[in-house]
């Protein structure tokens, strides 16, 4: 579901959100389930927002700069896998 929503947003926003982001999140959702995919998307959005704020504050980024979102999805999925593995020990 979250991946399909990102795909629809990429079509509606004329590629301001890439199709690859939606496909990547849809695949994550297939393997982890809807709840985990939503958690991955939320965590990735928070991480991307923090990086953009830090970049803006330090003067390395401007307000209209674009960044890739897939690395944040990968980091969020990795973080979810690590925390779930540690909690099951």
C-alpha cells in the first residue's frame, strides 16, 4: 500500500517523487508487510528531513535542492531489521 501510494504520487506530481522510490517501498512491503513498510517510510522521511535541515543550516543545501530517497529507505529498512533482530534475542 505505501509503495502504491508513492507510485501514484510520482505520477501526480510529475516525477518530483521518483517511481523507483515507490517500487522499492512496494517490494519492501511485499517482504515485510504493510505495518513494517509504513514504519520504513516514516523512518526514511524523518531521516531525509533531518539531513535536509542540517544541510540547510550548514549552508551546503538550498531550499529547492533535490536528494535521492532510496538510500534513506535502505537505511530505514536496515535499521528495522537490526532492531527486530536485537529485540528477539
